[in-house]
């Protein structure tokens, strides 16, 4: 599906390039700019899928859920045994009950709990740095604008999730980091 | 004809977009963040214990961040390519400043007519992608591409009308 779109974009870009040589106007150049961005986005989309596959394969190969239709990346559909993390957000919300009930295994030594909390604390700092940059970003086209908004929204959600997780981890043994 | 770009940005910037330093920084931040999240996961795992739910949250964030990273890379690469293109089009003009010849008008009209069908196909393709994708970021992106293509479709129609009169 994406390959078809990529072919169409290439064709249109080539015609536009020829046309721009004849008649360089703002309207034609802005159309050309949009196609450049679309082309790059489709290319990166498949790269993102490959990287996600690699990361998931590395960390979740032994943690599977059966017969769940999950994250559908780029038209692929997973119906077999799949890593739990690929489940959609709704499923993850359901898992929160479990998540709130027991964040740490029983009788876990204190230093191990502290390490997990420290990792989450550092990830909150990473998230803050991301948010800081994205708050300042200004878009140059409506398409860029939507992408920035999508990322900002996603970062805010991460911020909430990480903070909830840290609060929970702190509360569980009644100590801060 | 309606402008494609945000009217708050100066015309020069619209037609000749420079690589935005903040976009470069954001792409770098996302690259580092993706590494931090996957390293965080490795450290959690490295303790020899499974914190299933903590891992589920961090992995989900890692997956999202990988997508952010690639989206920002796409924007950065597009801005770089546009900067190169800009060098050949310093003489670009607002449509009202140009008196196209009959041949030029015909060329634009023919281009717009030819590409109306392609644009229609692209709208359909992106719509199908948006329907199929379940990850919120990919779905949002596909929906944005549908809107972008619909806008192009409108622009091409306007071009045909405009250059038909010449």
C-alpha cells in the first residue's frame, strides 16, 4: 500500500519539478514541498517499523499473548502469538488494575526496588527534555503542524504514565528515591 | 487560490524553508530519548527479574519514541532537501506577479488534470492506511496525510479553473 503511494509521489514530484522549471510559482513550490515531506515520511515509516520489530524482538520474545490483534504497523496484522507490549492502548489500560495491584514481585530486596525507581526517575528527566524542545517547535506547514501536535500529545501521555509509575513505586515501599 | 502554508510565517520562509535549528535539535533529542528508553528497559531486565507491568509501560514509551524519532528525521530530511531545491528557485514568485504565456498555462492545466486522478488514488491509499493502522501515532499520521491530499486535490482543481481562463 505504501509502495503505491511512494510511486505516486515520485511521479508527481518529477512532473512538478519539470513544471517548476517552466513556471516557478509559490503555489507549485508549496505543493512540491508537501510531496517531499510525504516521501520522507513514508520512507521513515517503514524504517520505524523495522526498528520497533528489532527492539520488541530483543526484549519481548519470551513474553507473549495469544490471539490478540494488536498494533497494526504499516498494514501488517499480527494475529498469532504476539508480544504483550504490542497490545493497543485499551488493553494496556485494562492491565492497569494488575499494574496498580503489584508493581514489584513479593520479597524483592530494597536495593532492587531503588534501582527500578531510579531508572523511571531518569526516564522522567528524558521526557522533560523532549517536552521542552517540542513546546518551542514552530511548524512551517499544516502537515508539520499535525505531526508536532501528535508527538506533543504522545509526550504528555508518556509524562503522565511515567509519573504515575514513579508515584506507585514510591508508595509501594513508602520511601522516596 | 488559498495558501497551503500558515499565513503567520513570512512569505520568504514559506517558499524557501530553511532547515530549522529546533527541528534538528528535536530530532537529536528523540534519537537520544529512544536510546535512553531501550537502555532503561535493558537495565530493568538486566537485574534478572521481570517487572512485567513496569516493562510494559517503558516498552510502550520506547516504541512511541522510536516513531517520534523517525517522524522528526523525515521532517529534518525534507527541510534539508527543500533547502537544496531553494537554491534553484530564488526567482520564485507569487502567482499574481506572473503573467503566464498560453503555453505555460496549458502546461500547468495539463499537469493538474493528469494528477487529479493520482491524488484521488493517494487519498484512498492513505484512508485505507488510516483505517488499518491501530497505533495512535501511525493512525494520526495517515489521517493527516489524507487531509493533506484532499487539500492538494482542491488546489489542483483551482489551478485547472484558473489556467483555463488564460
